[in-house]
C-alpha cells in the first residue's frame, strides 16, 4: 500500500492570488486582474482595459515561444 492520498496536486492549481488592481484575493486572475476588475474596466475604464489587453497579448505571445 502507498500513501498517495497525502499528495494533493489540486491545491497547487487553485491557489488564491491577490489582484494587482483591487488587492482582493481571487482564485482566477488574468495577468494579475480579477474578474471583477476586468468587468469594471470593460464598463468604466476603456483605456485601462486596452492597456490590460496589450499585457494579455504580450503574456500569451511570450508563452507561445
Ligand atoms: Zn481586482
């Protein structure tokens, strides 16, 4: 018998991260912004959202290489 149950890899996948914009802890962030901030930027801060979208594109491109 082994002690495999002691390993919990799912914890590593669902690690809460603080949002870089509002400092709330979120399970899902995209380039540092939580879902609340992304929807807020989309409604109220189009210029900030554009800057964030460029960061998203840069992050995806750097991962692809
Ligand atoms: Zn946020």
